[in-house]
C-alpha cells in the first residue's frame, strides 16, 4: 500500500518562507516519473501547485510561479517544495502525490497558514 507523507507546514507571516517535504511509504519516490504538490483551501477544490518529472523538468501553477520551487531527490526518497514570498491566499492543506495523482495515494497533508 503506497502512501505519501507530507511534513513541514506551519504558521508563517505574509512574505515569509516555508519548506515542505514529502516521502513515500510502501514505495520509493524513484518509482514515480512525475511527482507533484497539490493544495486545498477551505471550501475549495484541491488544485495543482507544482510538478517535477524524472528529468527534473518542472511545472508550476500561475499563482505560485516565481515564488515556489519544487525539487526531488530519488536517492533520499523525498520531494521538496520551497515556498517564498508567501501570501494569505497560499493558506491551504498541502499534499503530494504522483502525476497524474492517484486517489488511493493521498496522505493527510500538511497545513500551511499565512497570516499576520
């Protein structure tokens, strides 16, 4: 049974930075060609944030482009999301999953709150 496990969330002031990490239990990040971060704000649907493929090619949602950076380390079995210049509208539960996402692989996510 594969499950992704997210960590690193917390409370940060607007303009601040936060780094999220994702690991895989029951498998290895190396097994997935595409890995991504997604988020769900209160009352909204889950949305795509960023992705990275096996060649290191990245893709970002327009709302985070230039502020967020995704990276992966297959040998250490993690995917990282560095978030800079955070805004209140970035407040959400952040999840990682493969690309395309699989419903049975969602973890519990990690809460990111941007507030003064």
